[in-house]
């Protein structure tokens, strides 16, 4: 099986965790695949992802091989795989555009971006020469122009997109239609962590509703010490992130909360936390007899590995979409892996639909217990029989006519 050829935009902490993870899981037997949602998607395991191009703007990364650049400052992600194979992939100078917030200059070198003086490369040409099939966008929050620049390059070259940031591409009807017309899949927007503040907040919100408890007020406050949190000290750049996180939680409610009753978003930059993100969640509701009910939660995670555990799936789903000739947003995968997908779903529903997409089946009706039909054009999958049971996705599947279902 050919490897999935991936280009990365933004060689920061999230890219560091992803690249480390590709080597960490290489050669391990399937019993040692802890930390993965799926050991196999289609015919691809974690080690079947190959980085073939990388773009950044920081002078400490541009011109270095990617396996060196991921450990350069201001990166501060956990190092869980320090030994990496030598590659010939050199980090290229990308266009800066709006990718660097002005306030970065006020912070120490070890904490902030330091733009290179090199001339930016032709992104389209680099993607074409590298043979990239999927581009993973890790640009800083608020980089609207820069993200759109790389998005246009994907469309021009014919590269699928995994958009991990809250610049709305997959969820924007115009961009979605461009990918649909180009026959290119996109998974977006704004990555959900494996077990992060948003997915936990969503799950608890849905639990309140399912158990008949009205949610009256809630907040989610997050602190961290990586460049993501430093970048979002600029309130104008923070706007899209607050929208993405807030709407992700609102989508799990039967009735929207008033804006004054819900507050979600990054709260402050604490340098010594490095890549450790700490979230504080409070929820106030009313139980039986309108008796007050309160939940308070503190969670602490390493932010970037938490992201990589989801991106490694999104990449393989994008490749699956390419193999099946699908264009436009992959709705199931986007709903399960992203905060701001084109179509919000309950996470349990998104999970089921994503499993079925991976196998090449989908429900004919919204009720997942109703009749099913094989996937065809315009849907998230390929034409395989719906009668196969959901696969054990920690075993390598049997390949059937270019798709992957269990025998």
C-alpha cells in the first residue's frame, strides 16, 4: 500500500506531536497502539503517513529538516519520541501575510515567532513537486489571509485539506462548493482534541439535556503557555476561536442559551505552563423540583499530543475520500473530528456515521437502525455492502475492490 503523502503548514507544537507520533507507532504491534482511536483506517496505519513538504515562517525552522525543526523554539510540546529518522524534507519559507500577530515582538525569543528574512516560496510549485495528497493546516488562529492562500493552492494543485484551525473553510458554503467542484475532500474546521475541553463540555451539555436538566449558565476558561495561547492574546485574532468553541457547545443544546449565559474561550497566556492546557468548566442547571445542580471541572492536558491523536485520523479519512473520488466536506468525519463542521451532530451520531464512512457504508435514513444502502457519489464513502458489521478498527481490514470492510 502506498503511503499517504502529507504537507504541513505551520511546524509548531501540533506538528511536532504529529511527526513524533508517526515514528512512535512505527513497527509496534497492534496491541501496543494505545492512544489511537483507530489503528487502521482503510489500509493505512499510523506509519503509512509520510511528510513530504513543510512550510513555516520562523527563522529557526526555515531551511532545517522537518525532524529538526519540530524541536526548535518556540516549540514546547512534550518530547515522547526524540529519535526520528533522517529525511530530505526541508522546511520551506511560506508567505507571512497575516500569520504573525504584531504583539509577538514584545515577548522573549523562546516564547514567540521570529520571522525569517527569506523570500517565500511558490506554495503551488512546492506542493506539486512534492506530490502531496493531503495538506494539514496548522496556521495560528486569526490567520485568515494565510489560510485562504494555502486553501487556494490546494484547489489549484489537487490536494485534499485537513483544516485544524478556526478559519472557516469547510463550513463556508462557497469554499465547500469549490472543493466539491474540484473533486477534493476537506475535513474541517478547527480540530477537536482527543479528550479536550470542548469534547468534554459538549458531552456534559448533552448529558444535562438527556437527563432532563436545563442548563442555565456555563463557562469554560482555558489557560496555556504555548504560542497558540500567546497568539490569542490579541482579541481580534481570538474572535473566530470563541465563535468556534461556543457554537460547538451550543450545538448540543435543544434550545440555544442566551449569549450572556455562556462564556467559552481561551482566557490567558501563562508562559510557565508551556504546552500544558488547563481548563475550568462550570455548569449550572436545575434538577428535579427545580433544585439547583452545579458541576465544576478542572482538567489538565498536554495540548498538542491531544490534537495529534485526532489529526492522524482526519488525514487518513481525507485520503479515503480521495480514493473514493469524493469532493467537498466529509460531513461525518468533520462532525466527529472538528469543532466547526459544515453540519453539527451529536457526538454519538457523528461517531457512528464516521465508522460507517470508514467502512464504506451509510444509513439511508436519519434513524441509524433503519435500512442502509451502499455509498455512492456525493456521500461520505464508497460502494460497499451495508450488511457488514462495524469493523474492529484496531485490526488491519481486508481490502475489497479498493475499499475496506471486514470479511
